[in-house]
């Protein structure tokens, strides 16, 4: 698929998301700070391929919420969690930084998505699901 239709990022997104999910699951119970850095880096690469894959951020966020609920606001445990998530964020930023540089160079702003700037986007209140499944236009 990726050799015939190289313009689409789906195969590469699938590969990196599979690696991210596998690594997240494999290291779930005994994750070190270094593994948090790797997870952040993998998510940063995934976001560089397709920014929509930010949905994978749900896994570490839900893990953080469960940990907070389980451990409460115990100072020592909270400090360890903060360090892990900061390291995760640093890994993500390291991998995603080249994309931010490209956006700054091309669009003049690192926070402006080219999809939104060009008029594309998705509205959760008007998802146009019928058009997705039944398209009358021919390509």
C-alpha cells in the first residue's frame, strides 16, 4: 500500500501507532523514566506523521488520572509522577520540534495547523457522516 500510494500517511501512521501501543503495553507495569522518554518520542513522531493521532495521548493521560486517583496527593508519589510526565513531554517535543520549525517557516506560526488554515477540518457537531459513506462526487 505504501509503495503504490506514497502520498498517504496511513501505513506509516499505522506502523508508529502500533509500535507506540506495543511499547506502552509492554512497559505498563514497570515503566522507567527512560521508557517514558521513548514513549513521548514515539508519540511525537506519530504526531509529525498525522497530527490527528494526538488521540493516543489519551493513554498516558488516563494512566495519570488513574494514578492520581489511586495514590491521592501524596507528595513523594506526585513528584515522581510529575517527573515522568515532564520527561514524556520532553520526548514528545524533541520528536515534534522539526514539524514546528517547518510550520513556522512555511506558515509563519507554529500553532497554526495547515489543515485549519486551508479551510479543512472536522466539526464534531456536524460530522457529515452520510457524505463520508455515500459520496456523489467522482474523482
